[in-house]
C-alpha cells in the first residue's frame, strides 16, 4: 500500500463503517415511523409499512449493541478526533485550519452524544403509543429531538470531514488493506486506559452511562 495515501486504522474503518450504515438506516426508518404515525411538521407521503416500528427497533437495537465498542474506541483510540482541552481557544482562530479541524472534532463529539440520547429515548418508548395516536408522550418527543440531533450532527460530520480532509479523507474510510503494524494482534497494544483530557473523561462517563441506561431501564419498565 502506498505510504503517500491517507490511511485510517483498520479497526476504525470497521467500526465506523458498521455504525455509519446502522445510523443511516435508523434515520431513514425513524423518519418513516414519523411519516406513518405523526406528520405534524410535514410529511413525504411514504407508503405504509405495517411493521415499520419493528424494523426501526431492530436496526436501533443492533446499533445499540455496537455502540459501546464504538464509543470506547472513540474515547481511547480515537480521542484525537474528538473535542480537546484547547478547543475553545482554537475556536477563536476563525477561518484558520485549526478552526475547521476543531469544528470537525466538535461535530464528531456531538454525534456521539446525539446517538446516545437517541438510543436512550428510543428504548424508553412503547410500540403501542404511536398506533394509538399518543404522539405527545415525553419520551417520543425527546426521541424526535434526538433524531434531529443525529441528523444535524451527521450532516456536519460529513461536511466538515470533506472540508478538512477532502476526497482523500473520505476515500480512506472505504479503502481496503492493512499497513504493517495495524494487524488485529496490535490493536489492544495501542489502547489508552484513560481519556486524553478531562473534558473527554466527563463525556465518556455521560456516553457510557447513557448506553448502560439504555440497556437497564427498559428491564424495569421505567
């Protein structure tokens, strides 16, 4: 593999690719659920699918199972792609390369927070609410807000990724092949046990805690 090409770690490509597919499918199926049962803020008139809630729920549950691994990777092996301790100072350098990089890191961080909020609120919903016309339930409204946050953060993630890294960055996420030293046997060797900064420690507690709640709270029917 040419060393001049932009390269992304194999584990990142695997986790990022899986998460990307599931997030996009969840966004589409989630909007389909809204378009079927709600429509108060507009509608595309999508055809009715009898089990669209079940389809959306299956996609979301699959994503929830992947999310803890992706989150741990992000905070420990991919921490340089998230918000940093000096991000606030960097935001003052408007228009400079570091400003765009910082915006990209903020978008990446926002995505983690948004998908966590989405899985928590989604897990607290009941399938019978929407068919019964109960569209003002707090958990449903919170889930709609989280869906919007995921949509916005995904758009920012793509736009800022294109701005900062251009086509080479986007292409590197889909490229096959391993560089020497990036074999599966070496992945754990690069693991940092602690987040890179205090702000990431706080965010990791919030995200991992939220994921844990998404698994636990439905068991108690709260």
